[in-house]
């Protein structure tokens, strides 16, 4: 379903009636490349200030930009992953503005002729609704440097390491209608980029940043005046920024004021946006084709070679997980949300109960990783070991309850589950005589509870718990249930 006209989104109830939020997002994604867009300087994060700056990046006189073919390939790969039109001819322009960390006084970008045209992203909302968000364009541009204001009490420093780094600016249509949709869109875009290997999506390090455009209107009315919230660097902050800014605009309009088109910043400590500057229009930047760069012309074979190398992307993988593994739409969506999670799941579920694999990953494993602040790639429990633990459950060596204890030990030690079971004596008790002895003991010790069972059949669960306790949790629960029912039926019948 399109997120555009005719769809009900989040509504803000004002004092004068309902308002609709309209959201479009520009994402700046740093291209995964070891060199910059127009120079051979390195792009590693965290290097000493000004240690990765070529003469081109510093805009020294006479230095000419040379296009990095790999960055072009990465942009085309991203466009194909977004089901977008690849433009065989694109043009690099100079976008003119003055910043201390922009040595040339202009940014090499693309304006009227971008490398990638219209595409789309499908986002799945928690309620089961699938929303289409249109992609308007993707263009390549170089990043600016960074001004540092906290190094000296009265001076600002400039670090040009980032100057010239290749960025893909991915511009959406104004198709989102709630803060949740905005966050879901960026989350899905990030996943696609990471699957493609064209951007690492690390928002904390600044390799993926979002400029969020927010406006409000009466439902069905023309678009209102938008404000751009600049450089939001987390999904949580995107939601908070949208919610605050939409409410602010409604309050201003209902108080008789007007919304000015401007650029704002989000203060994450206060949870509010504040004005930064009036919003520039395209003509303010005096765009013109860069005279040092010829139009970029792409060979059809070049595009098709990249298309043939595309990996399986989240939507296709989700459909396959539902079809081949029988996962629900929700479970499949969680499993494909990150490429590393999907790879881990496939390794665990190979030849095993896929639903059980998904449950352990979404339950115990995710709980531990969230608590420890770890990505699944750094999990102390390998996919191989989790799969071996599921094998022990399947063949009756351990019960699901014992598996919980085994998993905790695996988290602490990273050890092999079979060895843990043997060394710690955690093997499940399946010997019928041992289970019968435990059942007889529990019945003998709880005559009053046996009588109570006559009027309260649900008491059976209590007896199961007592037998499990007596066997140290090692008895096979199914066997315990069967023996208990037979013994209690005999006692009560007698």
C-alpha cells in the first residue's frame, strides 16, 4: 500500500481539529570504499585529525578531481537494490557555499542529472501493514570536513579527514505519515545498504545520517511548509524529533503563527528541535556543472554485471524464509532485519526445526546480546553451538528446561553444549524406573494434595513441578506426565 494520498497515518489532535504529519527523509550514506570520491586518500574512521587529506581534498591550486570508479559501482549497486532507475548519463555539479571545513568553497555533488532516479522501499509495520515509500533520487557527492568546537576555549579547529569522502544522498518522497514509519524506513534502508555492502550503516560514527523533513496539514489538504531537522543519527532520535517537531508546528499554527521553512537541529538531551538557519533554496547554491569533470556515462554491460552480482535482499529473503522454513511474517521479518542475523539463523536452522531456531534466537540469544550491548556477530554462542544444543533437545539428551541452563553456561564459556552436558551431569533422566521412584515419593509425601486433586484437576501441574524438583529438573517432562497420570489414576481409583 502506498504511503501517499488516501492512506490514514498518525493524527495529531489539536485544539482546532485533527492534523496529519507528512515526512520525507534525505539519508546521507557514506560509501564503503577505502578511498575518497575524487582522490586516493584513505577513509578509515578514527584516524588522527588531518592525517587522511590529499592535495585534492585540501583544494590546493591546480589539483584536479579524478572519479573513483568503485564508488560509482557502489552507487549503481545501491540503486539496483532500491529497484530504481539507473541513469546511463549523469553530471557532477558544483554546489557553492562557504564553510570553514569546505576548503574549495564548493561541494562536488549532483543536481539535475543524478546517477540514480526513482525507486522504492517497502516497509512492514508492526500491525501487519506494508507501506511503499518512493525513492526520488540517489546522487553521489563529496562530504565536507568537520569543525571541532570543543578543543579550545576560544578557537574552533578543522579536521579535513572526512573532506572528499564519498556520500550517497538518498532522497525519499514525502510518503511517511508517522514517527514510527520514519524510523522503520531508515531501519529498512540501513538493512538494504548493509546487505549490499555499500554502506556500513554505522549511525554513531556518522557514516549514515538522516535529514528529516517534517510538515503538518489538515487531512487531505495540500502540503504545509516543511522544516528540515539536520543530521539525526539514531532511529530513536528520528522518532523523537518527528514527534516533537510535528507538535511544535501544530501549536504554532493554532496560536495564529506561521511556519517558516528552516533548518533545525535536534537536541537529544532536551528531546526538542531548535532553529539553526533559514532553509536555502536550490538557487542559493548557484549550481553549475563542474568544469573539471566530464559527464559520467555508464555502459549497459557495466550496469548488468553489477545487477548479476546482487545478493539476496531482505524482502526476497523474508519471502523465502516464510516459504521454505514455515516462519510467520513477523518471525521472518525479525530474522532478515540484519544480514548477520539472517546468516546466523540459516546456519542454526540447517537440517533442524527452523521455528525452534528462530525462537531461541529471538528469545534467549537476543536477550543476552541486548543486555551485553553486543551485535550478533560478536555472540559468545556460535551458530554451530546453538545448533548442536537444539540437536540435544531433539534427541532427548536434554529437556527444554535443562537447555536454558546449558545456554547460560554457553554464554559464559562459549563452550560446546555436548561437553557441558557431560561434564556437569545435565543429561535428561529418561529411565522409567527412576522417574517412577520420584513420582511414588511425591505421591507418598503429599497425601493431602492427592485428595485435593479429586476436585481440582489443575493440581496435576503442581505434581509435575514437584517431581521435576526431586529429579533436579533432569526428568523428561513428557515421561513425568505419563507416569504421574497413570499413578494418580490408580491411587484415586483405589
